[in-house]
C-alpha cells in the first residue's frame, strides 16, 4: 500500500516533465523603441484581432481589425514605411463592411492570369451566426473597395490562412463547430478558389481529432516547395498545439499530431527569413511556459517541426496586461530582414482597453541577445 501513491503519481510526473520548458527565451517586451501603436484602445473602445498583408514593394502594409472581442469590422489602416507610421482608411471602405463580424482577415491573391486583388473576409454578416464569410475586395491595391456577396460558409472565423497552390489556385483553411457554432467538437475545413477569390469549392473537413479541438489553422509551404504544413491551435489547452502536412497540394493531409512544446499557442502566423529559418508568432499557451498568455514568437527551422525538435529559442514580443486576451498576429518580413509582428493587446495597465500594436526586430538582434544570456 505504501507504493500506491508513488505509482499513481508517476504518470503525472512524467507528463509534467514532458511539458516543461525546453527552449531559452529572449525578452523584447520592455523595449518600447520597437513598438508602434497602430490603433490605441480607450476606456470605451476595444481594438481587436488584426491581420496584415505586405505589398510587393516591401514597405506598404495593410492592417484590418475589429472593434471589441470578435466584434464588428470597419477599421483599416495602411503603412507606407514598413509599419513605422499608419494612416486610417475607414472612410474608403463600403458602408456594409462595418456590419461584417469577427476577425476580418486580409489577403493578396493573384489569379492565374496574373491579376492581383486584395480581399478581406470576415466570419459573418450582420451578427454572429449570420450569413457566413462576407467580403470586400480591391482591384487597385487598396485605393477603392467594393462589397461582394457572402460565400455562405458557416464558420467561427473566416479563412485563418490561405496558401497558393502550385497550379495557381489558392487553398483556404478555417474552422467551425457543429452548425458553424463556436463549440466542441471543432474541426478544420478546406476550400479552394480557382479564380483568384471570387468562387470557392464546397468546403470539406481536413482535420478532426477525437478529444481535441483543432482550430485557427496556419498553412504555409515548406522551403523546398514540396509540402504544405498547417499549424493549429488546440482549444482544449490540455496539451500542445497540432500540426499536419500535405504532399499533394491539399488533396490529402496527414493525421494531426502534437507540435514541439515551443509552438504551443493560439492563432499562429509566421514568415521564413532569408537564412531559411522560420519565425512563428502566437499567443503563448505552452504548459509551464514563463511567458504563458503573452505574445511570443518561436524561432526554428522547418525540419524542427517535421522531426519534432524543440527549435532554437522563443521571443517574448509584448506583455499582456489582460491575461491570454492577445496574440492574433500579422507577421511580415521586410527587405532589410526586419520582422514586423502586429497584434491586439492590453498594452498598459489601467482602464484603457486593448490596442492594436506592432513590434519589430531582426533575428540578428535576437540571436545576439540569446548568446549573451
């Protein structure tokens, strides 16, 4: 009988050890010289859930976001200097855009004829649970916009990511629960457009895991171009995030599996740097993490993900003064190797609500800080 308690505790102790931090981290969150407030929260205004897109000139960035947590769209801003300053564009947008709900997401899609368009998709029209995936579109690099009919796909959020396929089509991934509602079990769905974003194929489920809730998929292409990889938030938050891959352009996907510990978080987004490394930003949800619930980035390689290796290190990008209510990012790589990561966050203690804030850094800087630790 004396052995009963140690025997019962052994699996729990092994599980705890498995989730212990296995990466060093660099802290940039206190360096305000890196930070730019895109849209300040006030005592009454909550700025939430931004996404960004970098234009081909390497310096113009568009950002869209919503008012309140998962609330109405409407705001848009443009930076012409790589994210150092921003101009609001709200008055250029169709009036109906302010009725689009929850986490607007902006993409630049180039069709098979080479024509580029900017698209902003949202989750629902008019109210949560309304017609799915309303959208606005620009054919002149964001100078003018028009509203199109919703796609009609029930969802919790619209496309969390879109990847260009080798044949010129685009693959979009999103998630939903039963009847499109935000409740378990969550599953990830896929749809494909062959005309640059106007029409989309009937969605099909590509990730459903018993006992887990995959959501907020981030799809990107491997450095050799042969594989699509998808990182996913796991919404029970009882373990790690999930990852799956496809070697046939999304026709089939591997069974989702756990990510390395350091990639555990919500709403992943990232870029490959010119030295071949991968930087992924997200809300930290890794069990045992010293930066739990803050806005962080993971630095590693594609092979680290494929081979389940820890990666190199993590970066605390911004400090949240509201627990885990932060971390839906846009991440862009500028021509001088600067990474601009933009999120929503309660930026300061006090009564002001969430702001949209960006921070900027180069891996050469964080590599040096890591070495000095």
